């Protein structure tokens, strides 16, 4: 199964100290169109130089939700490289070495995850799905706010 609910602060505090290299984080969600994409963008901005974020889905929608694009653009993010993709892109031996896997939806947390090379630490954050509320900008703002809080705490504990 994918990551269960885990006390990520406790686990991060017990991790071995690491060299000052960039760590790779994979955010997973079922559709990879909103929450995981938001998390990827936020961590790449807030954790620049310390983390590189990626996102993927078990059943990717094939496009980033327009509400996600609108919100990120309104906050000055470059959205040109964002795309909805399958988690299969991260399973090969030649793929990116992932240090952390974070699921951001309960569906993905309950699925059987593919084998990701290495031994990434696994965490789960229960973030409401903005598209489930319809095309409501406030739902995307709330997901952005929650993800920013989680990511800021994650960075503070992981560095």
C-alpha cells in the first residue's frame, strides 16, 4: 500500500543527518491534476536549492486542471513545465532517485504503489480535492494554503 498516515515530524527528526545535497520529493495523487501539481510547484519554489519536487498520479488525467494553472499563474509561478503524468515514470532503474514520497490524497494513500527505486521515506497529507468542489477558486486557494503549511513544516524539519 502507499504511505499510511504517518507522523512525518517524528520520522524526519529521527532521520540520519544528510549531506547538503538536493533531495528529491515525489508527490502522488490519483489524477495528478491539482493537489500533487500544486505541491510540486510550491516545494520547487520554497525548497529551491535543497529539494527538487516531482508529481505523478496512479491514474493521471493527462492535463493539469485549469484552476490549478490559474492559481499558480496568479502567484507568479512558471507553469510551462507542469504536466499530468503517471507514477510509472519514476519506477525504472534509470529514473530519478526519490528520497521522499508524499501522497496528498486518501485514494492514492490506499493504493498499492509501484516499486520506486531506493528507499524513500513515505508520508501522507490529507488535502481536500479542489476539483471536487467544481470550478471554485476558493477550493484551490484552500488546497494551496494547506499544502504551503505542510511543505514549510516539512522543509523546516528536513533541512
